[in-house]
C-alpha cells in the first residue's frame, strides 16, 4: 500500500539482510516511525506491546522472531525457549500459534547448522503468502460489494462500516477487511467508509483512518456506539471486519465491540461479513464462546488516552477517577448465526463448518 505515494509493507528485512524493519504502530497517525528488531526479545516485546498488531502480521513477525533466535542460538533448547517466549505474547490470535508451529515443526527435523537459513526462508515465504492471500481476499470481497451496489436503492457511494483496523497495517500488505475496499477504489467504485474509533486503543481512529487518508479513500470517523444509529437510519450498506480467530464452525473472534455491530446489523438487515486468511481459522475448535481465550490487557488502556498535544508533544492523560478500577477485554466472539459471509483467499463461504470445509477440504493451508 502507499504512504505519501511510496509503496510500503508493515514488515520486511532491513538492509543488513537479517534484522526486521517494522512500522511502530504506536506512533501513528501522528508520526511514521520505523523500528529495527534484532533479537528474539525485541520481537516478543514488539508483539506484546503492540508495536505490531493484527493477527496475520503477528504470525509473520513471530516467524522472523524464530529466525532471529536461531541466528543467535540454533540448539534444540533455544528453539523450544523461543517458541515458548513468542507464544506467550498474545493469547487470542491463532495466527501466532500457526506460524510458530509451522516453523518449529520444520526446524526440529533440520540439522541445527541449517536452522537459521531455513527459518529466514520460511518467514519470507509466510510474508509473501500473506500478501497473496490478502489480495485474493480483496478480489473475492469486491464481488460481494458489486452485488450490493447493484441492489442498493439509494444514489451515492457504497457505505461501508468497519471496526478496528484490518488493513495492511494488520497484515504484511493489502489487509483483510480493507482489501475489498482498496480493490473497489481501484475498480472505480464510489465508496465511503464509516470508521469505528475502536476504544480503548483507537485502532480505527488512528490506524484505519490513517490508511484511508494515504489511499485517498473517502471516510468518516465515528464513535463506537454510533454504528447502530447509522444502521437504523439506513446509512450503512454493509459491515466488514477482520478476525483474530475463527472457529471451524464459523464463530468469529475479533476486536471487542464486533459482536455489538453484528447484533445491530442483524436487527437492521445490514450484511455483515468477516474477511480472513486460512491461517486465522482454528480447525481444532467449534465453540468460540467457550474455547477461544480472550486476552485481557492492562486497565491503563481504558483509564488513560495518549495523543499529540498542541505543541507537538505526545502525552498520556487520565480520563477516569483515580479511585475507579477498570477491565480491558481485548476481543469478543460473534456467533456464526450473526455472520453473513466469511471472505477468504479461496472464495466466499457461509459461516458454517460445511461451507468452510468445501473451501478447505484438507482443513488447513492455502495452496
């Protein structure tokens, strides 16, 4: 995707050929800052502190973290420890486990002296695979947009509601939920995106909006609780979100607040879609409400906000009484019955096990 007219990816090898160059997403939308990750510990910190975030990007970043670990120590013990450290960083996004298990399985059977080169090759392969998957998701999602555009009764743009950030910043490139929007723009379709702010970390207001500015996609930022109101008044043509883990039965776990958007969409007859690659599907579970671990993050993300002051300095300020406690659940689960379609790199499925299985007969990796 473009930033000031220049193509960027969210992660890539640095010029030295071994360290990782990432966009530090904590600084957006006010500053574009790149950071260099040179060790397992730095990668683990970048994932847990959300320098990088988004399920597909977390998986690719973890893969490079294993490569860096093997560069420092290629023994069996180091491999086991690297897997443990990286796996513990974020519990909800299944892409993390998928990437770590995929690399670890290959590395365990390799000669220790070959592990570094194998890990780097596999991490690069995962990154390129993610780009292809996300662009394909965009292509398939565009067909749904075109169908809705033909049926809508009003004049003007196709009005799309998003939640959190599922654009290229959450992947290596293109994104998941935003990929069809970018494809629609490239096809000349008139679109307008309503961007949920997505408290408490404001990934919509800071990241999605920043992406759309860079791509020159018309949009409006709205508070999280405005989506239902817009739908009631016929101002939303479709909702599209990403996913951090989707069950084999079609339950979709995504950023907290997604479930409320799905409820409002169902009540108002608004199509609700989830866009995700194969690596986000957890084929081992079927009951998302009971089986998906929901990350609970620091209450400080709720009680404080960070932004840029009028003099350009970055400040964090308290917004709640100091005596109050807070809970900060990172994700919720939208039951399959509320999900209209699941858009993947292989095509479009209904949110049920039979339909997903038709796309992924081997229950796993994309071809």
